C-alpha cells in the first residue's frame, strides 16, 4: 500500500512537472513579443495617433541651405489620439551626409499625452563645399508600443558658395608714342579684369602668352590676392615682336584663373602689324567706380571683341528635371519616364555648362514639391541666368476646360484638383527672371502650353547670330506632341521622343547649340518613327522676345 502511494505521488509530481514545462514552453518563446502584445492589447481602447509636421528656417530667408550656412528644421510631433504616447524617440537622417552636419540625429521626447504636441529644433550646418542641388531629410518618430508616426520627408534646395565670374571687361593695344605697330618695337596690351559674379574671387592669376618670336618685355604673369564683387583691376602686359615674326596678326592668349579653378576665363586678343595705335599715356584712366576709356575716334580700333564678349556673357545655368514612373490608383505606371529624365541629367552634367541641378524622381515628384521648386526658381534665378526644365510623365487634357495638365506622382484621381495646370506653369515661367527658359515636356497633351507665336531670329551659324539671340529674352518649349497622346515605349529603354532628344544632344559637336537647332534635329526622326508630332514655340504670355536658349559645351 505504501509502495502504491509512492508510485502515485511520483506519477503526480511527474505530471505537474510536465505541465509546468509545457506551459513555460508555450508562453516563454518570446518574452519581448509577449510584453509588447500585452501592452498593445491593454491600450487598444485608448491608442495614441502621432502626426509629424516640419518647417525649414535659414539665416537669409532664401528657403535654401547655402554653403557654410547654419539653418534649422523645426519638427512638431502631435498626438491626435485618445491615449498617451510613451518613450518617444525622434530621429532625422539626410541623403547627403558629406556636406550637411546634423546637430542631433536622435532626440528623446518622453511621453506625449492625448491632444498635445512637442516641437524641437534640429540644427543643420552646411559645409563650405556644399554643391547646388537638393537634399532629402527623413524624419521618424518611434513609440514604445509600436504606435509610430508615419515618416515625414523634406526636400530642401542647396546653393553652393556665391561664385565669382571673371571677365576681360575691356582692353586696349597702345605704344609709347602712338603710331603703327612695328617689328622690333614694344607694344602694350592693357586689360580691365572684372569680377561680375556674386562672390569674391581669391588667388587670381592672369597669364599672357604671346606667339613664337613675340617676347614679353617684363612680366607675363600677374597675381592678386582677391577681387571683390564688382571690383576690377587694370593690368598692362608689354611685348615685342622681333624681326623674325612673319605673320600679319599678333594673337595674345589671356588666361585668368582663381582659387577654385571654376570661374576664370580664357580669351585671345589680336593686333595687326601696321595698326595705328594711341599712345600708352592717353587711353585709360581710373574712375571712382569704373575704369574709363578715353581718347578720340573708335577706341577699340574696329576689333569689337570686348563688345562681343559682353553680349555673350552668361550667368548660371539651372536645370529642373522631373521624371515619374510609379503612378498608382487612377493612373497606370510608366516604364521609361524616369530613365529618360536621368539620362538627360547625366548628359547635361557631362557635356554642357550647367551649374545647378534640381531633380525630382518618382515619390519626390509630388504636386507640392514640384510647385515648391518652381517657387525656388522664381526667388533665386537672376536676369542673366538660364533655366532648363524637363518633365517626363503623364499629362492630361480636359476638353471641357480647354486646358492641359501635368500629373504628379501623388495624383490619385482624374480630378484636376490633383494636377498642375499649364496655366500654373506659365505663371511660374513668367515669374522666373531668367534671360532664357527652355521647357521640354515629354507627356501627353503637352502642346497645350503654346497657343501663341512670336518671330524668331533666322538661324545662321555665326558668333553674331548667337550673340543676337542670347541678348533677346526667350521663353520657349519643346513638346513631344501637340494636344494628343504620346508613346511611353520606344528604343533602348527610352521613349521615341527622348531617344532622339538624347541622340541630338549627345551628337552635337558645336560649341553653341540653341533650342531651335535641337528641335530641327529631332522633329523629322520623331514624326517618322511614331504617331506624334513634336512642337517648338514660344510659351504664351511669358515674355518671349524671340531669343534662344543656348546649350554651351564644356
């Protein structure tokens, strides 16, 4: 009997041990998951709801981060739910850590009760070497029990350090006593070197190089510590053509460089043997603001080089490039739009003079962000600058309203409330104070933006032509079609229109290549290889005066 009792006790204890083991196995597989599950389920009746809003503030109020500038992002976290949000952690990252230092990338916000908010300032410091473009900041807020806020992002334009722009503003060839240029007699070349840019030029070097058998009388290289905005220097280089010099012309090469190597200039000035010159002491005098040329007759002796250079003096080149494939809801995705836009960006960067790029691809190309970048161009572009805009994505035309539209990536319906109208685009283009603006739109119904014509200067391949069309304001557009659908598919991963556009820009061998030449290069191939007809005309009501946007090879 005692033995049976012991056996029963052992069996019973074994059963208890087995049950305890089973229960601990079931409930002890993930203590962390269990903890979170319990907390979440216990608060389902009063969950928090976190919402992030942000704003950007910079020192000079130009709505961009300038090189060397300190700015801030103000982040507001609001709990719109009915329960508290606990142990909140705010984090912020950027897609370019090489040039932007974020003072605090992570902040502990503690607990946020229902219907309350907290604001935090995130300080940003830009490197002096910050390039122009845009930087994307992403803001996250994590909550202890998993009630995290939806991430928020900001696209903030950046501006490189204000750049100088060095030029030979004027020049004179002279001799000591005046009279003709003779072999064996010295000649002076005096130039006015001016900084026409928005920033100070540092460590200037001005170098003169004469041809063989023409020798410097003294220095051929001149160095200056700096040249301020609008400041100018008078520099005189003396040279002597010896008896062995046989050519009629004497070309003098001038190269001006500064610290960065980006904003100098090169030029060749020429004087002829037997040209009648003024005496060195009678031509150039220094005024309070400018170096003034004086003397009788034509002071440039018919050479006209300085005037031509002034006419062709160009400011910055800006590019706004937009490409959207990832449409959803009412709009079908595209296949080639982003690839087209990125190919255009790469080509312009590698082959042509462009100083500032703003790119919006797929999720970045929201209605709000596109309009924000147009606003930035209105605020920052100057009257000597040039603006290139490329849009590749869906377009729409509402016949009842007689109006065309761009379709941004966040358009969810076919309502015009989700679109950007061509009228809005025209308003922005008329507000951008550039010398030249060229819009290229590869989208359905893009031709609606025209509806008007002005007379253009007939093309001729000469510097005189380019100087003339550069001097006249232009606001023009090239569209892939008129008021008609256009093709997304094409050749080599590009639309038909983009394929021939890239081919024309890539195949150009001229120093200058204007918008009218570009259009003539693509018009026939696009018509012959698709059902669409490209257009090239002034944009209505934007101030076009018949000039041309000019692509300049590097």
